[in-house]
């Protein structure tokens, strides 16, 4: 989590009050984590164009999902100044990012990129071709019509559909759909690579009750595609006894995708003879199969299997626990034993109710601190804070012994609770091998507001990881008072722009005049945000005179 209570502002509150400055600060301080993205989305919803600059910068982020998300938000924001960066992003090495950039340019009505979007119609990846066709439909420039007509023969059904939609927006009649394929053609399509075509063939063959389709339909579960499984399991369930027998036999297949699909289909069909095998599937070696089994038994109203489902609440996989808890809820199970009820509520994600149980819930909640999903870890940590002092011994133990994600969450929670017993383990965590844990420990100690911790956090200014040094700069600034200036001034020349920016903000807040010359040099920094932070710091340190001096230096 890496931020203390002062930094973790309520995005919803800031958005509701239209606090643009607060949201911008949140975005700039947390651009590499979920909190920053939530702030960016809020700014886009408010239509504030100032979000465009940091989002354009993020188009060059090392993480592909970050680049993709930035492109999507820029399309929603509608900032004309983002067209050139998005145009450059059409050459991104990741095809999902290129597709997002194409759609954003379409939303921006960027007619100047027409040739590039037409070129993208020939991309190797179907998602890029489909996005380019959709974008050309949004722009609705007649010059794209001929290129879109050539895509009507694309091998991918989604690309063809997007081309037809685009041509309709241009008032160009698309060619009539081809005649319905025959049974043999449909059977061959089931083993193809086009997902949409496979599903269309599956629906047509199921409507004909074509038993030759049963085996290839079951074989298709091997892909593990959720949409395929949801659609085809329902089709197989409706195809009668022959399909049901084949599905029961598929429960022994070595492929977990096939087993999961068979479990889902048998649950939809309510095949009573399969009930024992579905109960056994709660112990399958593959988590998706176990989760599907919990759903299937709940769908069949298998009240006699509640005991097996209760045991599944202790499954090592979080998704399986969630499915088991939901199954028990659908079956009317309502446990009263505090610890058992806490485990059930945690699996359901009903964190506030679990926290209200108190000390008996600590074990179940703490078990989620290392969960695979960041949202669950955060929710678990917040729930333990609500439990209060009773959670402290467990949090300290987690901080000392658990996996890195759990240690990070434990450090954050201890920083929120601020128990005296947490100071020593948090100081020890400043040497943790994981940088996220070190940053979280710094944030927690910073939150204590105790100047006696200054020497402990000071050493972290030399950490090898940029994000840890940023957090150390903030902590030293808060805890050091008069002693902080010298240490922070040294970080004005840090190799990381983020650290330099944070250091400038701190010396500005401290009004330390010794920082003026280094700050003046920073006005020539390569990073725009560092230069802005330096200018603001000079103004804070020197007042109006400092601001005028900075202006003269900038013009010279």
C-alpha cells in the first residue's frame, strides 16, 4: 500500500467536492499504484484537462497495462493535446496498448490519424484490427470506406462485425451476410481458432441437437475460456441424456478445463447421478474445478453436501473459498460460531461484518493479507484496523514471518493503529528484503509522528529503490523538523526524478533557505514536474522575491 493515512485520501470525497487540486496531487504522488489510477479516473469523469499531461507521460510507462489504461482514459477525457502521444502509441510493442490507442483516437475524432488507423486494419492481431475499424467508424470519414470494405472478408468475425458497423456509420451498405453454413461446416468450425465463430456454430448445432457435436463441444472446454464454458455448458446441459453421460465421463479427463466445463454443465442439467462425483470434485487438484463444483452443488440444491462445502471454506485458493461461501449462502447456511462465521463472511468479502465479530475474526481476516488480489489485501488490512487492538499481536507476527504482500499490509495496518508495541518490528522492517514492505514501514513510522524515530528513517534515504527513497524523504521531512533540511537537500540531486520532486516539496515546506541554490539549479531539470516542484519550493522558501528570481533564471 505504501501510503499512510494522511496520503490515502478518499477519492470519492474529493470527486464529490470537485477538489481538482486534491485529485491532481493524489494522481502525481501515486501514479504507479491503484490510488493514482482511481484519482485519474475521477479527474476524467470530472472532465478536468489537467489530467491529460500525466496520462500522456504514462503512455511510456514500462508496464503495458498502465499504458493501456492511460490510453483508454485519454480517449474518455477528450483532450486534443493527447492526439500526438496517442498517435505515437499506435507503434507500441504491446498489441492491447495499440488497440486502446486506436479506440482513443476514434473517440477524439482524430481525422489527422486516418492513414495510421487504415494501416492498423492490416495489423497481425485481431484486437488491433477490430479497434481500428471501430475507430474509423467513430471518425466517419468517407475516405476510409474502401479500406473498411476489404476488411469485410477478415478471418476474424469480430473484425468483420466492426467493419460492417463502421460502414453503416458511413452510410455505405455492407455486403449481405453469407448463407447459413451446413452441419459439416459447423462441426469443422468447432475446432477453429475464431472464438465468436465457434460459439455461433455451437449454438446452431445444439439447436439441431446434433449429437456429433457433443465431443468437440466438450473438447473445447480445454481452452479454459470463461465465456465459452458458460455458453457451451448450458447448451450441453440441454442436449439430453447422451450429452449427460459424456459429461460424467469427462469428469475423469486429465485436462482441468474439460473437467471444470463438465462440472458446470452437469450442475446446470441437475444430473442426480453425478452428485457424488461433483462432491468429490470439491477436492480436485485444480482450483477452477473446485470452484465450479461448489457452484454446481448449490445450483442443484445439494443441502446434504453442506458439510463438504463448509470444509471448502478452508481451501487454499481464495476464489474457491468465495464460490463455496456463495454456494452455502444460496443453500441457506447461516453459521453462528464466531470463528466459523468470520471465515464465511471473509470468503464472501463482507469485511465490515467480519470485523464486527472482533477478536474471533482476526485469524480469518489476517489470512487474506497475502491474497493474490490487491483489493482483497487492502480490504483485509482495513478490516483488521476496525477490529482494533485485538489485531495487533497477529499483525506484528505477520510483519515478521509472512510473505511480502502480507508484510506490506501488516505494516500499513500497524501504522493506522499506532500501537507502541509495533515500533520495534516496524523499525526492523526498514531492512526488509522487499522494497514495498520497507516503504510501508516508513509510512507507518511517519504516521506515529514521533521525532525519536528520526534516526531510524534517516538511513532509508540511501535505499537502492526509488520508491523507498521517496517515502523516506517524506518521513524525514515530517519527523526531523530542524534536523531534516541537511539530509533532504542532499536528495535534490538524486538520480530519480520522483525523489528530486519529493525533496523539493519537503524543503519548500520546511522553508530552508540553504536549499535555494540547489533549487535554482533544478529549474533546468530534464523533468517537467521536477522543475515545477522546484519553482514552487523557491516561492515557498523565499516568498515573492524567490518567485521573481526563479522567473529571471528561467528566462536567462
